[in-house]
C-alpha cells in the first residue's frame, strides 16, 4: 500500500485487492470446511459466496456461470442435496463478525445488535413460509417471505450475524404444505419478538462482544424481549407505540405521547448519515422501573412527529441521554444491511422454494457480507490476516478455441405433434429470443473491444446454448402436457 503526503489519500493497487481477497477467501474456505461434509462442497460454497455481486442475479444458473462452472448442478446441489446444516454456518457468523468488523477506538457505546425484519417478495404459494403479510420494504401487505435478522453493529460497519425465517400460523398448522416445502417437523410457530429473543440468547451464549441492542416498534413493545436483553446484560433502546402504557416514578400510568407535554428538548445528533449529522430534538425522563427511561425524539422537519423509546442500561453503564441517543441511532444500520443484502448480494433474488434452501442461501449471503467487510478491513489495515496456503489450481490449460466454438445456432428445436412423446436426447436449442440476442450483442461488443478473451467468449457461448437447450426441453414438456390434456378432453 502506498501513501502520498496527505493522511486521507492512502492508495492500494489492484494487486493489493487480489492479495487481500486471497487472504480472506482462505479464512472463508476454512470456515466452510468445518461446516461442509466434503472439501469439494466447501469449494463450491466459496464459489457461491464470491459470485454474489451486484452484476450477477442470485440464481444458481447465473452464479454458476459467474463462478466459471460448466453447468449449474453444483450450485443447485449446494442449496439442496449437499450434506450440511445451515445452522452450523449461522452459528459461526458472530465470531467472524467480532474478528472482521472491529469497533473504532474510543467509541462511546461499543459494538451491539440491531434487530429487524425484511421481506422477499414472491409470486405463488409454493415457497416455504410465503403468505400475505406486511412487508417493511414496501410499507404494505405483500405476498412474501419474512426473515428476522440480527445485525452486528460497530462504528466501523454492520453485518448480519443471525437470522430466522418467520413461519406464519397458516403454515405452522398445515402439515401437508409443511411437508411439501421441507419445513422441519420440530419447528414450531414463534412470534417475531420470540425469534429475536432466541437470536439474542444464541449470540450472547456464543460470546459475541455486544453491549447493547436496538429494536423498532414491532419488537420494542415486547416486554419479554426487553427482559431477555436485560438478562443478557445488554442495554437497550426500544421503539414503542405512542399509546404504549408507561409507568411514572409517581406510580401512575400514562400513554407515551402524554410525556411530550412536560418534556424539555435538546438538539442532538444521533450519529452521521450519508448526508451529514442526523440532528433531532431529544428529551428523556425516568419511568417507574428502576434504571429505565423514556426517550423522545422530535424531527426537525416535522416537529409534530415524535418517536418514543424505552431505554435501559445495566449497572456500570452511563445511563445518559447521549448514551441512549447513540444506541437509538445505531438501529438504522440494520436497514443498511438489508440494502446491501438485496442490492449487492442478491439475497432476495434466490429462486429456491424449500425452507432449507432459503436458509442456506441466507447463511451464504450473510457470509458474503462478512467476506466483503473483511476484505475492506484488510485493505485499510484495520485487521491483519495470515498469508493463505497455496490453493491447488482449479484451471486446466486452455484448449485451442476454434471458429466452430464461436458459432451460434440459429434454428429452432422441434415440438411434439402428439402428447406423450419423449423428449429427443440432445434436443437442439430453441430459436434466439430477444433476451438472448441482447446477451450475445453485449458479448460481441466486449470481445471486439478487447474486454474479454476468445476463451471467455467461448465459455459464455456454451452457457448461451445451455440456456436455449433447457428452454427447448421445457417447451417440449409444456407442449406434451397441453396435447395430452386436449386428447383426454376430446
């Protein structure tokens, strides 16, 4: 790494990025090797994690092509038939986060947890745990799968460290649907706050160095969840509804919003956002529970709008307004993990439908977040990782690429003339679609401008033909189904 005369102008080369990536990938592969039954499975899992990126759709076909696989079977098997338990990988996320996302020196509140949920929007009813329910990402009821996440948050960054797929009651009570979607028989219905409680208990039992937890209103209203946090020694800042009953030191009970009348507000920042300090007006008053406080936020842009937090800190912590405002401001980074999880790592793009497949994909997407955080920390010298052991090369000498390897078939595959005919082995590719033509046009531009090699072009064209043959097979079977149905009805 080079540095010129300015403190903020540290530079790294692309070689530094490659070296840092190799160091991190060696650690990731070691972790996956402890989870997977076979080393080759761990290698496929690393390929999956490394392929998750903004430029690649997070389905097994696209990920396999991006990873350089000659087919999609291994990626599909990783989410399906390979022998490994997503819970084993999930259990390792916290230790990796503590090592790879260090807190800034002198941080007031230190590392902590932010708990929230997000949704994967779905079509149809076959995906495990899908149901019409409120989706925070759109603000309305959607057909979706909801997952509760715990994010590890420090002044330096944030990553997922635990998760649970929320199973609606209609799924919990429908054994036939459960069996079809592969939902474990021992999985019982649990509310979202109950899932959050389990995550806090798992993470603290594993020794995650978290000192606080922040919740939004869905979770903050749960007294059981707040007590779980307190038993774990975690300070909390929990959003509550405006009509939530709050006890006072005088022994009376009021609605949270009634405390606004006597509140004395101070203008304070709740940390820095992408556009600068996030200022608001804040007030705090004691409740009737020892050590617990009601924190009130008033927005500068909408002074009639208030947010209410129940806050508590264990003995020895500074139970000050500054302390609780800082924790309240650290809840938002969990939303950042949702944005990067979806926009950067394609968490919501997976097409797997089974419960196990969804959880495996989520665990791998969480590992992809951690991998990126570790590479960044390595480049900025925030963390140091050992030199990786030499990895065996997975490449073979390139075969000469002949002109026929770059030819594109223009015909169309046959279709059955009657129902029940078997699909011909080695069926030809379906005719070019507009979408495939667009892909070929991009490849042609990249090749003629020198952005990709002849070998890479041949590889991409093999994938083009795989897609078209797969579409031809699918069309043959669809025709068969329609023709058989027509024959029976006739």
